[in-house]
């Protein structure tokens, strides 16, 4: 072959190589573009397991942990990469039967748990085949707590309703027996009226408390003027106070505002005022004060009544708990007023505090977050107040506000 022929052949081979290389590059580029970008299925499954709200653990046939997520550590049924013995036993049963097994993985010392630590952990163990099982557990603490609350509530209501209903039946029988004696009929009819009024109040407060505990959604919050709440609550309690000869004094208007439900706030404050009137001697003083402290509005109701023993202070906010049962019967108290106050405060992001001393009196303080755009007339950081009170007073001591009204610092949060 001549030199010219070799050159032509070489050029042809090079041209074919270039064409083949070009086509290969184009094909590779297309495959790169069409290949799915992002995590693989295995990576997505791993993310799913690790971000699950449930605790998930995979065990092998020997009961050892193969893989688990952080939530399993938080719920406490995996510690130091070792499963809870109850989970291991349930895993063995699931392997033997081939059926899912339910298991209670709650902490053994659930009564000693504090804060937001889980107290009721319920799990389900399922066989995966080839000797592997998966433990899927969830924190059911809130559901268990609500169920216990419901049972206690129903039991308390059943017990408390028996008294006025039984009294009404007995009084009605007495009226029938004394039908020929007008004076006796009148006397027992007044008692029936008293018991029926108390029963109606009890039912109304039970309905209010059930709403506050979550049976119904809370209404939309709006801007509420604290001074208006105080005035309306005073209006509700004025008749009872005048009947007992009790003078209720208030400090000057504060200009404070809250983000809340006015009806609920008035109900809570009127309950505190009625409580102060009911447990105070006739003609004794009751005072109401308002102030701003650490971005919280504090409304304090102070009386000079019988006071509360320290042992009772921890329980006064419980449903149906009464410090003085004889006085409660005389005044028609239901034992629900302070429980309602506690739930109203909690639903507004606040709290209620109590300071009390037997024979001296009590101060109940409703403490609620202030409105973000509220411009108060005074605060506890006022310079004149600082000159009289150099620091925070201990619980139970009177601290003068800027206007000279004396309020009581409270303690013993319930």
C-alpha cells in the first residue's frame, strides 16, 4: 500500500475514533442527567427511623440491639445499647408465636418521675423474619394522665352530687309530712331552695371546669383591660360582701392589659374575691391590688380571714377540697372555685399563687402574661418603690407599691 493509502487509512481510523468518543461522551452525559439526584431509599429509611416520634429498636434472635433511634434512648427502653428486659422477653414471644406482642415499657419508678419525663411507654413487638424483631414504642403519658383525670373527675362528681340530691329528697319528704304546719313547710322550703341553689351552682361550675380541662376548645383570646376585669368581678361579689359587712378596697387604676378571655378572667377573679369574703370574719377588710412584675400582670386578693395551714396550702387548688367543710356548707361552697382559677391561669399561660398564715389571713395572686403592647401606669421596678423596698421581700411579707397600697408577695406555687 502506498504512503497515500496509509495516510488515508489513518485519517479514517482517527475520524471513527472521534465519532465514537463523541457518541460515548454524549451517552454518558445523558445517563448522568437522567440519573436521580438525592438520597437513596436506604438513606431515606434511616432518616425516617431516626426522626420518628416513636422509639424504634431492631433486635436479633439473641435479643441484642441491631439498630435503634435516639427516641428509644429518650423513652428509656434502650440504655447503653442494651434493650429493656421486658422488650427482650416480648421479642422472644413474638419470634415463638410469629404474632405481634404488646408490652408495657413504662419506667419502673414512674411515680418518681419529674418534669416532662415519660411515665407511660407502651410498645408493640413485631417479627421481621430471619430471627429479627422490631420494637415500636410510643409515649402515652398524656393519654394515661387524661384518662386518670377523667376517672377521678367522674368519681368526685358522683360523690359530691349525692349530698345535695339526698338532702333535697329528705327535705321534700319532711315537707310532705309537715303539710299541715305552715311554719314548718316554710322553713323546710327555704332549706330546699338553699340546697337546689347550691346544686345548680355545683353543676354550673362542673361544666365550666370540664371546658377548662379540655372538653371544649378555648375561645379566641383578645385584648382585655385589667381594670375592667376587676370592676366586673367586684360587681359580681358586691352583694355577698355587703351582706357580711365586708369592705373591699382596691388600688388605683393600673392601665394594664392582658391577652386573654375576659369572661374566664372575670370568673377566676370573682372566685378569688368570693373565697376571701366567705372565709373572712364579718366586717373584716378585703383588698385587691394590681401591678406589673417581670412582664407578668399580678392581681392579688388579700383577706384577714382564718388563713390556711401549710399542709392545706398544697391542696387548696384540688377539685372539691375544702379547708373548712362546715363553713363551705354554710356558705354553699362547692370546692371547685380555686380549681377553676388554677385552670383559667394555666390556659392563659400563667399561674395562681397563695401565701397564707393561720389566724392572719391569705393572699391569692393571679399571675398572667401582660399584653405585648401594654403601657402600664406603674411597675414594681418604679424608683419610688425601690427606695422603700431594696429587694424582693420574702413570701408573706407586705410590700408597698408605688401608690402606697400594700400587697403581699406570694409563694407556694401549686
